[in-house]
């Protein structure tokens, strides 16, 4: 079975981190997010994936040498101009030679969805399209999807004002589509599947269904959600170790090979420390994921943060609720707090955010 993964966005909410690294290739607990998604798809029998690309397609081709990931075959559909979600799906299906039922998923959603259950739900109802729904506390920022008792979609309500949504079940960005749906997507222009294609399927009954799935689901596209994804994965939200070679040294504290941690370090889970990382004496780490080849100096305090590969936090510095990009440097005794994203390959003079 084939799948289309929509990974063409620029990741603007995660800038400047995404100036150098496309959002789907950013790591979640020391493994690129897209690798996690491809592993999940392959688990449910997907053997070929078409990556719908727009922004930095070169980065994807460089990352996946040989156009494969393990046993999963990869194809690339590179848009010359943005085609919208539906237009991108049609274009990717044409490039990938998709003529049978296929799966679509957004390239920024971390989930434990049972994809097999969604496919079985689709089969049982003879649907043209089926959508996974997730429940969220505040649906006002999402597309809300009320359904009949059997799961048939009643309507789409896109980003309703707070307090007005008819349900708290939202479009979670994973679909099962029959190839006939592609014929409903105009070629050569920007088309939204949420605003045009799916609402258009409501012109007749029995075509569009949605499965309420109360499983782990997170859109990783903002700094706070990106940090939350690390905490969740290190805490076991996916039901497995955060990354394949990590060893649990104590409950909720995971360490990868080659890491050197001073005995005086205080680790408050969930914590992940990457390969060949050095953690000096008197360090306090809480709810933090540290990448490979990082350096954490004497007396540093880090809470609720993410350090990507090669980041350095010099002695006596404090880092709270931050994301530090690859090879970023936090200067000695600097105190950083808030939704801070540090540009890749930065120096102390180019750190962005609010100092306290």
C-alpha cells in the first residue's frame, strides 16, 4: 500500500530553526520526526511513500540516501509553486503512480493512531474518504468535524470562534482515500482538501466518514508543542524507548552511548542525554532532551528545554523553556527563559529571545 506524506511547508512558526532544517527533519528525542512517521507507516503495511515537497527538497534527498528508509521506498514530488493540501496530494499521486486506495498524512503530526483500524473503518463503510479525528480541549484553531452516529461526516467547521464549536473532535490530518477522490481535485491550482475537497464530498450521502480516535496526537509545529513532543516521547507516550539505543539509567532518565555525566548532576525526569555528550559537575537537568555531542558546563541549570546536536551551554548559565539549534552556544552565566528558538550555527551574539 502507498502513502503520501505532506512535508512541503516552510515551518514558519519554528523559525529561525527551520531556516536550515525543514520541520519534518527536526529531531524529536534525537531521531528525525519524519523517520518516526515513516516507521509508523511501515508498521501498518505501507511499503512506498511519496513525499510531497516544496521547501528545501534537497535536504530530504540528502537525508534519505538511496531514496529509501529501511525497506520503505521513497519517491519525491517537488512542487514548483504551492498547490495547497489537495493540490499537493493530487500532484504527489500522479508522480507516484498511485491508482489504488492510499493513505495521506500531514508531516507534522505525532500520533499513536492505529492506522489499521482507520483502514478497516473505511472498508466497513464503503467510503470514498475517511478521516481520523482527534479530541482537543480548544478546537478553535482547527477544523472541527461533527458526525452522525455511524461516523458519516455532517459538516466541516473551519476554525470556529472560541466557545462556538459544535464538537471538540477535529480533523487530525490522517486520511484513507480512494483514487476517485483525485478526480475531484482541479489540476494546476492551489486547492485545500479541508475547505474544498472534503466539503465537496458532502454533496451526496455515504461518501465521507470520520473515525473518532482518542489516542495520543500532537501537532509539533510551534515551539511549545515541539518541546512538548520531546517530553512526551521521553516519558513513553509512544509506548517504547525514546530512541533505539537509549538505556534507562533510572526511571524516566535515558542515556545514549558515549555520554559522560558527572556524578554530581541532578537529573529530574523525563530526561534524554544523547551520544557523546558531556555533562559537567553541579548541573541540574529537568524535563529536557539533549542531543548528540553537546556540552553542558559546570553549574548549568536547564529546564523544559531541547538542545539539538552540538549545542553548548557554558558554565553557570540557565536555560528554561528553550530550543537551542545545532551548534548553538549559550554564553557563560547567560540566563535565557521563554519561547526561544536559537538559530542553527549561532554564536552568543545571535541568540534570539528574552534574557532575564
